[in-house]
C-alpha cells in the first residue's frame, strides 16, 4: 500500500484553510496546517511535508518570506512549493518564482485544478528522486571500482617492499633501506591523493559543495590566488625542468571561496607542469578581464592531444587500459577543477594546437 503523502497548507483565513484541507483530505492526503509562515516553519521542524500550499498575504511572516526561509534550508529545498493566493499580478508571480516557488494558483480556484497541480508536482518529485537514486547508485559503483583499481597498484607496490625489508633487512645497506622507505612513502602519498580526490568528488556530487559556495562566497583577488598557487608549485616546476611565465593583473576579483578558486587554478597548472616538455618545458599563464568574466589562459608546450582525448579530460571516472595510477590521478584533478568552476558559475575549456601547444581557459565571474 502506497504511503500517504503529507501536504502542509498555510493560510491565515480559517475558511480557506479548512476548505483546502478538506479537498486534500478527501483525495487521500495527510494534512499539516499553519496560519502563517513562522508557524509553518515550526511545524516543519517536527515533520517534513511532501508538498507545501501557501497563501502570500499573512501576518507575522508572509508567503514570500516563508518560501525564502524554506528554500534556504537544504533539507527542505526540494519540497514542491505552490502559492495559492488572491495576488495574481504578473509581478507577484515573478517574485514568487524568483524565490523558488514551483507553481502559482490564484483564488478563486477549482478543486480539480488544485488536485491536478498537487498530483503533478508530487509525481515530478518522485521522478526526480528516482533519477537521483539511480545516479547515486551509479556513482557509488564507479567510485568503488575506481578506488579498487587505483589503490591496487600502490598497495601491491608497498606490500612488495615490506616483504623485501622483512626478508632481507639484515643484508640491506642503510642507503638501500632508506631508498626503499622513500619509495614506500611515495606509494602512500599516491594512495592519500587518490582517496582525497575521490572524497572531494563525492562532496561535490552530493551537493554539499554547492551549498557551501552559495553561503560563503566572497571577493577573491585573482593575483593573490595565483601567487599562492605558484608558490606551492614552484618546486614541482623546477623538478620537471619547467619555467612558468605569468601576466596577472591586480585588482581583478572573482566571486567565490578562496580555497576552491586556488584549487581550480592549482589542478590545471599542476597538470600543465606535468604535461610540458620534459626538458626546458614552459607554462604560460595570462589573466585578463573579458566583459564580466576573469579569463585565465594556461598554456604548456607538451604533447598535442587529439580531439577525442580532449573531450575525455573532464569526464568523471574515464580511464583507458594504458592509464597509470599517476595519469588517472591527474585526470581526476581536472575533473574536480571543472566541477568547481561550474559551481562558481564559470567554465573550463581546452584546446590543443601543433604550434600553440595545449591551452586551458578558465573563466570565472567577476
């Protein structure tokens, strides 16, 4: 037997409140009621409804304020919200939709129309939840597969070295022992990097990162972010024999979270350093303002990528049979950078030309 859906009806008019409640009860819905937005929020603290029907003109907290408060709570953000009100002007409707309302009905109304709206919105919610459930299951399967593949190599590598130490520790020189321990440490670092990246993808795909960004955005100076990134990566560039040249204007802020903005640039620049020519390689960084976007071009002079490989750079969990753990880890970093850029309202694109090299273009809103 299907579980009853619960509807929260909010209206300060007792006659209208009773009328709407009766229509929904007769149709088999469970009811919650409140006489204003403030009382409705209290009701929702104890029981979360499947759908909300609310008036606009109410004392203490009107429908607009109630809708805004409900949408600010991540636990209630997906609940269908229907305005049922005498205010039917187009500006009123625009304001309601702008706050996140799903539908707008004006009084007087036909009971059949109300029931159709409620049924349609609940059906749509069920479809979205089912799609989300399938996507979560698919992501879990891919994560487990990726985690198993990515950890198997370094774990076997570490296990072999441990076995060697156990069997031959008395005959090994201090220098050889130190080298083996260094190799084991690098294997552990690879595992930590892979796990951290996979957990970051989970955090992003769960929607938690989007909520964090929406709540904590601030002005982030591009020059400051890139200086911090290059300070971290200078040592790696020297190890790879890569020179970094940059042209970065001051006083060009983007709107986001500083740590995430830095992470976007760091992952792309890190990829460019690793992909530049192995001897006397070069990475060029140029930032400029184009309309309302801060556009960073990051170019390296390494191997030119074929179009089909360019298209796969930002595809989550894509890997070829030839990919090493290092290559999969680098690919995972680009996927995270692209996801974070989109959450900030921006984008990352890539082009690879025989003369120009490979160029990543990161656009973030000013």
